[in-house]
C-alpha cells in the first residue's frame, strides 16, 4: 500500500489510492495498497495455514469530528467516498496519547463526519503496538493496521483485534478479499495472508512462499516482492489467479524494497530504493522484464512517494511533484510549491487521486491533503476539520 521511513530518512492503492479501487496511504512509506473492486474474486486453491483470532472487541473511542485534523493515512472505495486516519484526542482515562481519529467523506471532501476508531494506540514507530494505517473495502468492512491488525464489519462502530502471529507491514483489498504481508514476531521470513473482507478468516497464501514488501492487488492480480535472499528478496512475484500460483521474475532493484503499481496490466510500474536514492521502472509484460525510466535527472530519496494513474501516466515526488504522460520518457513538475515533503500519492481511477504532504516541518500536525481531477496535472488542497 508508509511515515516511519519518511521521518527517519527525512524521508509506501491512489496507492495509496489506486485505480478504480483504492489503496491505503501513508506515512509509512512502503507501498500502500488496498484496492477495491466489484470484480468477482478468483477461486484459488485452498490454503492450509490458518491464524488465531483475538476474541475480544477493542471497543471504540470518540466519533466526534476532531478539530485541526491532520491526516496520516488515506483510503477510498471510489471517487467520492474516502476515509482518513490521523491523531486525535484521547477520551478514555486508560488511554495514553497519541490516539487515533477516523473521518469519512461521501462527497469527495466537501464535508466530513467522525467515526469511532479502535481503542488502541496510534503507532508512531514500526515496532510496538497499535496501528498507523487504514484500509476500507466498502462502507461496512475495514482494517486498521501496522503494526497490529484491527477489523470492523459494522462501518467502524466496533473494532476487533485480529492476531496474525506477527507484524502486519502492508494490507491491500480487492475483489472481496484482503491481503496482508506479515513479519513473524520472533523474526524470520515474512508471509502473505488473506481473508474474505466480511469475516476474520485469515489463511496463508502458501504459493507465494517468503515475501517482503511491495504488495499490490487488483481483481485477481496479486503482486508482491519475495523475501528470499539477502535483504529484500531478488524477485517480483506475480499472480493472475488470486494467489493460487505465482510467477517469479527478477526485481528491478534486488535486495531493496519496491512499491509496485499496476492500474492497467500488463503494464507494471515500480519505484524502488537503490541505495542512497531511488529509481522508477516500467514493465510491459506483467513484471517479467523491467526497464529503468529516466526521470529527467531527478534526484529522488529512497522512499519517494509514487503512484500510477494508467499505463502511461504516473507521478513521483520528493519535495516537488513530477508527472509523466509518455511512459516515463519525460517528467514535468506539477503541484503546489509550498510542500516541504510529499508522503503519499495515489489514484482512485485514471483521473482522480490524492496526495498527502507536509507544509513546514515533518510533523503530523503539518500534514495536508490534496486532490486531483486531471490525472495529476494539478493538485488542490482539501479543507479538513
């Protein structure tokens, strides 16, 4: 599907959002990916590994609309219906800040309402407990995750802690199925897991083997980076049947994390770390072969925000946003000039998308939401509570 890395490096849907379907977005700068679709899910082979589930409800905290809301995660199920997660006031005596708040819009950001959030810490580090990201499949079923996992099946009225036996590093939704990458609590290889969005029935996708980062799903298409070898795995794993089988191909930047985006298969975009900086690649054969995209000599940090709107159009960002409409051959600066660091980019379809960026220092209070209706050619601020 994304902030911890940004803050650490001064720093991964929209892919946060992504095509026709959306990906959760944000500060944790790994890929955000929660795509939603009305396509009928594939019928993969049965899995053998199941997970334990925490039987108790977390309860909820206040559903009031917070003042001076600063978003740190975004998820959408279409052009007009979004959810945002950010810091909020703690309302229970047992809670210690930071606490989380969830707001929802069903009219494309013209108005917002507050929704109950899990009674758990809003995570500020990749370890520990709580959650930092948000992903909804529809108006009833959603997930708060990274590092723990919480699920709601009643439109955020109640949240339930789900134990997957490790840290949830990414989560993506499509075709009625939620996928998650999970790192074992005691260390070792990560695994890909999935569950129907309407119930907490998580199983291991055994065909994927050991996985690491870069999770992307859309319909029955599943993309993830392998976890075999030194560092991040050297292969891209692609499935066209909902995870029943995978094809492995060399990753664009072996041993380093990537963010994948495939809004128009067989084209797959990748933004990968390369060491001191990062690069952008494009594949025209479902990830079988990647070609480096020369981004006009741009100097991109390792965790630069990235999102693809279509097979030919994509946006990449560090301090400045750059957009291509010719498969990455040329990149043109776009967007507002007062953003000091972009944290997240995504598209809900080929023309509509969002961006999260810091105005000023990289403080949660300085995060702002921007909206595009022209495939990233221009971005406009969204007024938040």
